[in-house]
C-alpha cells in the first residue's frame, strides 16, 4: 500500500506538539525552605532556599487557521477544564481543526465533557445543535494496489482463452491464465473466433486496495476509483466499462478460479464509463454510488474489478468473425504511482461523544 494520508490521519492518535507544550496556562508558587539550627543561643529556623511549585490548568489559547495562537475566549463563550467548552458562533472560520482534535483527546484523557456548539449551527452541511456532538470531522485517504512483489494487495487480470466456445461456456467457465506482475495487465475484453457463434477469449480486471485506515466508526461519504487507460478497440459491438466486485482467493495474487463469474457481484458500483469516453492517454474515473460506497471495507481489503458491460450483464452481442471489444488500463507495476489504479475515499469521523451536560 502506498497511501496519501490527510493531515487529520497523520495527527490521529497523538497530540500536536505545540499544543501540548504551550496551550495550558502555567502558574508558579514559591515557598521558602527552612531548616532548624541549634546554637548556644538556642534553636531557630534558618532560610536556605525555596521550593517552586509549577502547575497547569485549563487550556486558555487555541491555534487559528492562520497557524498562530489566540485567546480561547475568541471562539468559546465558556471554557472550563473537565467541563469542556461551549463554542461561539463563527468558530468554524477561526479555529484549526487539528487543534480541536487535540482538545477532544485531552477531554477524553481527563474524563471531560467535550465540546458543545451554539444552536443552531451547520458545519460542512451537517446540522449540529447545542449539546449534540460528536463533532463531525472530515478525512480522506488515497490508496493504490501493491506493485509486484505484493505484500497486502494486488491488481491485474484473469482470462479464459480457448480455440472456440459458445458464449455461455466461455463466460461461465474457469480461467486459463492469470496476470498480476506486469505493467499492462489490467485488460478487459470479449473476442470472437472464426467459428460461427464462437468466442475465443474473455478477460476481466481486478484491483484491490487496503482501506483499513478508515476505521470502524467512520462514515464513508464519497469515493472515486480511477484507472489510466492506454488502449481500446471496438470491432465487435459498442459496450462500456462496468465497475463491479469480484471474489479472489488471495489478497496478494490472482488465481484461475478468480475468473468465475459466479464469484462476482456484477451490479454497477458506479455509472458505467461509456466506450467513447474511455481515455487511452489519461485517467478514467468512476464516482462510486451508494452500492459502491457500501462495498468499501473500513477495516480490511477493498476489492473492485471491471468488466465489459455485455459480460457483466450476460448480453450476447450480434456475432461477427474475429472481432473484439476491449478496454485496457495500467497496473500498479508502473514506476511510481502516477499511473496506478487509485481509490480515493472521503469519510467522517466522530471524534468524541461527550456526556450529557447542561450549563
């Protein structure tokens, strides 16, 4: 996996260093140290130093969108220690979200009551009322399949190549070859033989992604899957590219049995990409629908694949000799990630659920 993590994810699970070292008010109390001294004149106490006690109380500053420290009263109408704070109207235009993440974590660590919002307020389109956290935090992740040798995920294609078979036989059979180690192996096509009503090749593409960083409690709100096209041919029929969900025996390699159409969920996970729109020089993008979003794993490996729509829908075309329909794309084996299959997911994270409290 080669993820590009958002700032929130980089900070998730640890404090902002500047906040940890500066954000709380520091007080010092100094007390003189005494010791008893005995002389021929009697005993008395003699000062020999002082004790300095340093302690910190509630946060009194916040980090603004300008990256500078500001007085917390600018964004909060009330702020205590374990009591948490009530934000003022307009807070979302002032505070750095990562500072709020730190504050939420601090509230969790000290058993505090979290952050309360003014009523009414809308944040990124989400209506949030007074005393109705969790606060909604937006995060995103972009992931790619592993290049060969794979460690977590794989991409490539599995095909059935024969001399000539009927549509139902070649579509419903077992794969004869699997490809997961080359640059140009995301190939999907349907090809006819020279025997009347015969077919000699079907191919299906696979791309797996490690999306475990999203986490169980998150809500996926949007996602896109992109592949870089490099070839298309249409001498058989016009058909489009369908994003679907395969079953694979392994997360790190493709096998002949993965070809089995019975293991696919061929329902469209996004709007099919029209053949005429398939780019052979740039990325082609599927914007996932609700079915596609539900297919993304929050804790493990997400599996997607693509097929020619006539294959996905089991719609045999008008036959012609030695003709085919194909749409090809690059794999993760290309150097770097600029040509890799790419899954980008946007999701929301409930940062902290506070206890009920009335001010």
